[in-house]
C-alpha cells in the first residue's frame, strides 16, 4: 500500500508539471523567442511526453499501479548496485554521486516508420542511418562533444552500454499533413502504421507532428499498441532534411531517454520535485538555448548539458550514471522493457 502511495505521489509530480502555471518567466521569454522565429511555440515544446502519459492515465486508471510497480523495482535495482547498498537514497533529488556501474552491452533493434506527405518528409536512408549513429554515439558516450562536459560533471557522465541497430524501415505516403500527439500515426485504422512487435523492437515513427512539436515518447508500462517514439522528420538524424538548432539528432536521444524511463532533469517542478536520479542536481526549471556554465538554480549547478534538459542539440552531450541505472533497470530481467534487450 505504501509503495502504491509513493507511486501516486511521483505521478502527481509528472502530471501537474504540465499545467501552465508551472511555466517560469524564463521559459515564457524563451517561448516568445521561439515564436518570433516562426518556429515553434514553447508550450508545445513542453510536456508532450508527459501530456501523453497524463492522457493515458486518465483513460486507464490501472496504469498508475503499473508505473508504481516499475518505480519500486527501479529503486530496488539502483539500491542493489550501490556499494554498501541499501542506503535508502534511491529517490534523492540532491547533488550526490552515483557509482559508475559496468553492465553487459545490450542491443536494441529499431524499426523506423517514415510517414510522409511531402517528398522532403520521405527522409533518405542516409538520414535514418545518421540517427542510428547519433543514438549509438550518445548512449555509448562516443559522442565527439563529450569533451565539453565541465570537470564538475565528468565523473557523472555515463556510457549506458546500450546499443541500437536498424532492423527495418517502412515508408508510407499519406494525404495527412500533420499527426498531432494522439498516436494516430501508430494506428493503421487511422491511416498510420501499426508498431512491429513492440515488446522486442523500439518502434520510431518519423512524421510531421505539427504545432512545432519536436517529438514525444511513451514511457515504460504503457499500451503495446502505442509503444515507441515519434519524431518530426526535420529533427531526426544529423544529415538531410533538418531544422537548426535541433539538427543534431538529439531529439531522438531525448525521447529514447523517456522511452527508457528517464524524466526531465529538473523533475518537471520546483526544487524538491525529483527526477529520481541522485546525480542530476536539483533544479526548478528547464534550460533553453545554449546556457552559460555554470547555470545555478536550487543552490547547485544545473546539468544543462544533459540530454534530458531542453537545450539546443549542440549544447547537450551527456547522460549521468544515475540515469544509466534507471534505464538499465527497465532492461534487466523482470524489467518493463526486458524483452527489448538482446
Ligand atoms: N521537447 C521535447 C521533449 O521534451 C524534445 C526536446 C529535445 N531537445 C532537443 N534539443 N532536441 O520531449
Ligand atoms: Zn521530454
Ligand atoms: Ca536529481
């Protein structure tokens, strides 16, 4: 009972983070800048993965229990990996270190579903391959910009030991010009493409979402029929039909982070609201653009260069050891995404 209650508390944090009054002044400024560029509204840049989760929770009350179970398993797994384990620190929001833990390299096979209206949206194989390459660089910490991590955080940076291989590509023309965030692109009944074996494959739909939304993901625990990640074609990969400053393939890195159970590093709320990762320092807001180092909120340096912040693609270049443990927890035996890993 207690576990379930904690789970609900955690969910409340995620869900309430989408309400407008949580948007700080800095974010509003950024929204205006983005709007002025004619590019995208800040509101739509925020919260689509979280919004999607909220909608699923409303439609399926059982999901809350499922997510609570995943959280308690994750906490147990992380505690077991700590030296002198069981220090009860698994939900800390503070600025402490997490050990670098060695795991076998796992491989996740990926299906890409390109759904296009214009020829440009029918992105090339080269663009698709560039995205797989970026995922592998970022998750294996072979990204060339890892050398920009400030010394304060170098010990926290993780090779997640997760690898991705392209299993196949589907290409589908549609008369529809934008798809929204209600998962229509994942349903053949709606003119989309059904996921292929989502228990064993990461499915990524590449289609125009609309409303300036870069991408969104389904967290572990959701319905198999809609499981996977959606990314707009001009934010997918690092070569081809792309729009700066989201032209480095990091939107997919960020969304796959959500898909493997990562929250935004500021915990989608105030200082005490948590991303359930101890080595991502507490913050009370998203950062945008390319923030100066150090950027300080909640009395600690924000890890703005983390893939789970909202900065530009060239300004994000690390996962932390604690985030690695959360992702590895869902891929472990008994984890919600166990069958993906091989
Ligand atoms: N706003 C999106 C999300 O929260 C993706 C952000 C990706 N950021 C980037 N620099 N590509 O799910
Ligand atoms: Zn996100
Ligand atoms: Ca944290």
